[in-house]
C-alpha cells in the first residue's frame, strides 16, 4: 500500500474539492432549464425597472463605511475565541498565571489598536453622512392664487 504524507492528503482533498465542484456544476448545467427572455436579461431581476445605467456612481462614503464595518467585524472574529477560552472556568484554572496575564495584555493592546483606529476614522469624519441642507418650501409659488380664493 502507498503511504501518503500530510501534504499529499491536503493535495487529495484539494483535487477532490475541485472535482466535486466541477461535477456539481456540470450536473446543474445539464439538468436546469435554459429559457432566457428579455425580462430575465435585464440589469436587475428584482421586479423594479432599472433607472439609468448600471455603472452609475455612488458616494464613496458607502464603500468606506462598508470597509470599516468589515474591518471591525473581522477583528471581532479574533476576539470571540479568546473570550470563549477566558469565559470557561475549567480552562482558565488549568493555565498558569503568566500565560493568562500575557494573553490579557496582548488582547488589551489589540482592542486598543481597534479603538485608536475607530478614533481616527471618527476624527476624519468618515462616519458622518453627507446631509442635505434643508430647503425652504416654495409651495405657494406652485399653487395658483385662484385656489386660495375658494377657501377664504
């Protein structure tokens, strides 16, 4: 029997994953119906008629806020296992004091860097939305004066 190393096992899983993906996509292409029509070919398939070109420009703040959200969300993924280990009393009692102190200091540094990043983003005004300036209504100019005479 052939002996496979750890890297060979990883390679076999990689090849198996790609083969599974290809076979699944091929079976889907064979079995699914293919009936294109003009409505399915539109830019948005949400029931709304598209207004203008799909390559329209958006305010860059949407992207900045989304990236900041993803950054802090990814950082929280790193904090969750740490909090789980420190929340389990059986694991906390088994670790020696030096290791838990080092881990606690390291986590406070990590959270501190996050807070400095948040303060920087806040100070730069990247969390502020562009608010439109209030405009006085000119409803009287749109209504003919004869309409007011009827209600006097």
